């Protein structure tokens, strides 16, 4: 039987929720800036900024949920090197196949193929065609 939460436990949960939301928002803000101004940067600089935002997001005190991981990666993938997208998702999901839908986009992790499939609503076009981006890893997983 669960005991009723104390005020201190409720306050701690509220702080964790706020920290998580802040980490997601910060990473998405960086991606929004890259979307708006990325044409003024080199591919290396876009990758570097997106990677730094991803690293800060995943190194947070509160581990990100699969939904938060998908939400941020769907946005960051546009600016990261292709092989890095799969490598970063591999670190998060490992051997577990995942399919996460958030904010109209979907991120799918296929560990056997070492591939990430992203359907981003920003990439949807008129009609019945849905565009997907596939990101494959070039690294070899240690056995």
C-alpha cells in the first residue's frame, strides 16, 4: 500500500518536473535558432551547437523520458551529422526497439539495423506522401 505523499515529496516532484521541462525547452530553443539562422553557419557549426544542446539535455540530473528524447532528437537531427543521430539514440535506447510519437512526429529506433527513422511533421507535404528520414550509424557496437 502506498503512503500518501508528503508536502516535501510533492515539492521534489514539482522541481523535477520543472527541471525536465526546462531542459527540453532549452534544447528546442537551440534547435529553433538553428532552424532560423542555420544557413549563416557551416555544417560543422550547426552540428556543434546541436550536439552541445543534446549533451546538456541528456546530462541533466533528471533522466529524460523516451518522449522527451524523441521530442528533442526530431528537432536536433536536422543539424547533426547523420551517423551521430543513430549513435546518440543508441546510447539512450540500446538494444530495445522503440517507437515514440510526440508533437505530430515519430522517432523509431531499430537496434538490429542500427538505424533511426524520423517522421517529422515539419517534413510532411500535401497529399498522401509522408516523408521519413533514416539515419544509420557507421560505428560498430561492442559485443
